C-alpha cells in the first residue's frame, strides 16, 4: 500500500492559479472565445486557491493577483466578443470589400466604408469622428 500523496504547498497553489490567469489573459488576445472560457475556469481555480490558502493561514497574494487577472481577462474577452457581435454586419462587409481590394487606394476606400458604417451604427457619434488608427 502506498502512502497518501502530499498536498500542494501554498506557494504552488497560488502560483498555479496565477499562471492559469496569465494564460487566460494571453488567450483572450489571441482567441477571445477561448480566453473567456479559460478566464471563467481560472477565476474558479483562483477562488478555490484563495480559500485553501486562507484556511491554512498562508499568504494569498498570488491567488488574489490571479483573481484580478482572471476578472480583467473576463471583462476584456466579454467586451471584445460584444463588439464583434454588435458590429458583425459591418465587419463582414469590410471583409468582403477587402477581398476585392487589390490596391492601396481601394483598401483605403474599404476602411472609409467601415468607418462610415460604424458611425451609422453608433448614432451618438458625430459624422466624420470615427477614424481607425490602423486597418482591422
């Protein structure tokens, strides 16, 4: 019979939670849908690590930092997904326009069409106020 496995130390639990949160933030920039899912998972892991560490009277700094990063990536992924959903028609039209744009001038026309479509979609924006700093 084998002896029971040792439980993780406090620093390992907090470190794992923080690394998972950093991964969620990085994945949010690459693929927001997967970043959102990993952010929810890492928030749960950080909460459980926080509870486990405070029950053992260990420092909870890494778990708290992980929770803050998880919540930040959760908010960022939600915002990016909302923007993509809200402007999906405009972004689809831009993508179709760019497929046929062979010159730099025609690409600038596509960007201008996207800017006007975004202005039209957001009625509180004055005409000509939306200027994209770089093409999407």
